C-alpha cells in the first residue's frame, strides 16, 4: 500500500535544501532531519511538517558523516531503518496523495543526504 502511493506520486516528490527560500511550488514542505537546522527560525522554514522520526538514526547519521564514499552503504542501512517505520512513511504517502511534497534537509551536500536517499527509497518501492 505504501509503495503504490509513493510510486504513483514520484513525479511530485522533490528535495531541497531548507536554507533555500520557500516557494509556493514546493507544495508540502517536510523537514526530514532529526536535528533542527542552525540559524533558521520556524517561520522562515515555512514547514508543513517536521518528520524527525523518518530521519536516519543518530548512530547511522554519525557513521555516515556525509562521506560520499559511504553513500551506498548509508543508503542500504537507512533503507532497512525506513522499512521498519511504516507510520512515518505513511504520513509522507498521505501528503503525496494531495500533491507535490518537497523533502527538506540541512546538509550542504545536495547529492549525498538523507532527503535524496529517502526520495530514492520512496520512488523505488512498488
């Protein structure tokens, strides 16, 4: 059920650095970091939802350390964690039913972060 909803709406699932200006084209803005981004107010963030529980575990996040050489293994481990939390995934899928969702992250690396991994996961489950 989760996979069908996510896969059907993959074209409406995007990622964006939270420090970029909020835009009406963002749709539902969901922060997928466990830690609140430095120097950002909640008003500026313009969030629809802060989904802390969908972020990688603290131990996995620290192990990864945004090291691109660990990216594939990070994704593999993160996907295992995601598969165990249907509630958080369900919340995202519910938002996707209503249109575009932008997964927000604080990391500087735009290619190797949990939002990109999460989007890839949601697109791949069917």
